[in-house]
C-alpha cells in the first residue's frame, strides 16, 4: 500500500508522523512524508522518503484577522498546491495530521481516501464532556452536569462558526460544503490519557503513542546514586518560557541529580549535579525518578511508558488539558504558575510517595489495549 502522510512543522506533530511512517515501512508498505521544509532532511536521514508540502512557508497571520477563517482559507490554499504533489506518489491512502487539514482537502481533490492522525487524545467536542482545554473532569451531580452544559453552550457558537468557515473554504476549491470525513481516526495516545464519552466516533481507534527520537545521542546523567530528575523543556511555542532554568533553581539543594533535554543551547552556569543537551528522552526516563515537563503529549506519554511520574508545568495549547488528565490518573502533580518554591515542593511530594510511580506503571500497562495503526488503515481503505 502506498501511503502519503501529511504533517506540518510542529515537532509534536511531525515526530509522530515520522514514527507512523516507520510503522508503515516496517509492515511492508510504502510511505512518503509530506511536511515543512525544515523536517524533510531529518525524515530522509531516518530512512523515510519525504517531500516538502509547499515551496514557501505560509504568510504570517494578521493579529486582527479571524483565526478560524485564516486557518480554513490556508488549508484550502495548501490543498491546491499539495494535490498535484500527492498525485506524484499515487497514494492508496492519505493520512493527515489533525493540524494539517489541507492534506485532507488535497486527498479529496484527488478522490483518494484519507485518515486523520491525532498525536494525542481525541479532542473532538462531545455532548458528554466539558469543552476540551478546560482541564475539567466530567461534572457529577446536577450542579456538575449544569456546569458542563453551560460551558458547552458557551463554545457552541465558535464551533458552528468554524463549520461555516470550513464549508466556505471547501466550496472555494470546488469541493462540496460537507465532506465525507476520514475513513479512520488514529488516536495516538495511551488509554490512560483518554476519557470515556457517549459519542465516541465509530471509526476512531486508540493506537497508542507514536513516538520518535530526533537523535540517537545518549546523555549520561551526573554520577551518583541520588534520584534522577529529567527536565524536558517544551518543543511547543506555547510552552512555558525558561522552564529549565526555573526547574534547576527549584531543585537546588534537594539532593537530586538532573538532566535537561533541550533542542536549543543548554542553560548557562549548570551546577555540578546537572547535565544538559540533546539526547534520547526514552532512555533517560527509564533511569529517572521524576520528570519535570511542560505537559506536551510526547513527553508525558514517554514518561508513562517508562513508569516515571511527572511534575507538569503546563503552558498553552492542550498542555493544561493533558496535565490535568495525568494528575487525575494519579501519575502527575500540576504546578501553575511556574514558581520555584512550588515546583520544589511538588518534586519532593512525588519522590516521597510511591503512589505516583505506581500510577505511571498502570498507565504503561494500558498500552496493551491499543490497535495497530497500520492494520486500522489497511482495513479502512
């Protein structure tokens, strides 16, 4: 099966797309990744055929423009450019990251079936959940159900407006206002991070986290037997700025060792009990007693799979939602706003209570109850 996988430029979405391509290739299929120019060579270096989605980056978004309209119009514009590029690989199926709707529109222009990849829990609105992003658990009792209903009503107008904007963008490129939708939805998370909903889509399948390490370098922790804390600064633009520095300040004097994993330059003035650089997070987390992170899905999933509890300092985007889900599951403590004293206390709390590590181990075991994403795609096509 020839598969085109489409993902944008955000590492939290490109890396799962690369991981999915590896799964397809390992199963004997022929994947091609279409992504932002900055990741093409990276994917090729990992052995994945890759091409640019477009020759130039999208135009900057006007701060005063309606963001929904801009996104849908941008997806339609990308579809026009991307469709002939997809046609060159003659795909039997197109898999589009949830933040790359232009790929879905391009597939429809070609008359090719498409599947949606969500590299995190299912974030579709639900009649039985509070709005995604609030971080709230499902309300209980009359008061809780009323709260959820009010919150859903407050977001319904924006949701309806988005539907209208999407329909208009579709019509402008010659597609009907209402599309057929994806033949399958790949929900690439752990069951432990999902929540039950009464309206789970029939074609949505939890396939487990799709994780890919951008380096094979290994960071050696500082020597010693003290507990190891991994500090993982967010790769998202909406993450908390300066998390590594705040965490190092918080850990000073606690007796732990620390490793900071980062794409950028390491924090200045590292103490003797800390190391920093770009290294494989999965290997480090197997040695760690705690991870301090921003709540991005990739790091949280890696931590859970390693049985490592987390202290989460969430930024924007979906980090608040994920942080609270992990906390309710029992494997994380949420710290917000990011203050060193509160962070220090949270780390001590996690290190002093084995229940957090036990909850992380339970989350890891939930990975046994997932579907194979390659088989889901084959069956759906």
